[in-house]
């Protein structure tokens, strides 16, 4: 499962940065959503059943992994939008990505604080 997810990320990244509007980009993006949930939720579930750490041994830990992974992806997209010279992104996209990053960061900190 992890190898399939990694290969999908590599192929999608290659298509996104090298080919404009390839027909497989949308299909790979939709295939990546359940794979991402399975990989990050499964990793969080594995850590949740470990008795070595008191914070990790909770049912919320898979949710923390999913929210943190989504937050990392949004932050990476914001970084790419900010430093990319090859692609033109409007300021509205940057602003909305920044708002989403702030919301998910607050949600992630809220889950961890519980």
C-alpha cells in the first residue's frame, strides 16, 4: 500500500510539473485521495495501539495523522504557489490557501490539545 501510494505521488508529480493538463492527472488525483486516507489513517492507527507513548495511545491519533498530512499538503501547495515562476497563480488562490492552512493548523492544534 505504501509503495503504491509513493509511486502514485511520483507519477502525479511528474505529470503535474512536466505536462500541462495530461488526461491522467485528474484520475490519479482522485485515486490518491483514498490511498492517502488509508496510508495516513493506517499509520496513525498503528501508532495509536503502541503502549510505549501515552499521547500516542489514543483513538484520536489516526485523525491527527490525517489532519497533519492534509495540513502538510496544503502548506506545500502554498509554498509552490509562492515560489513558482513557471506557473502563474493569482493572489486569490494564495490567500485562500493561506486561510485553509490557518484553519487546519488551528484544528490540528486543537486536536492535539485535547
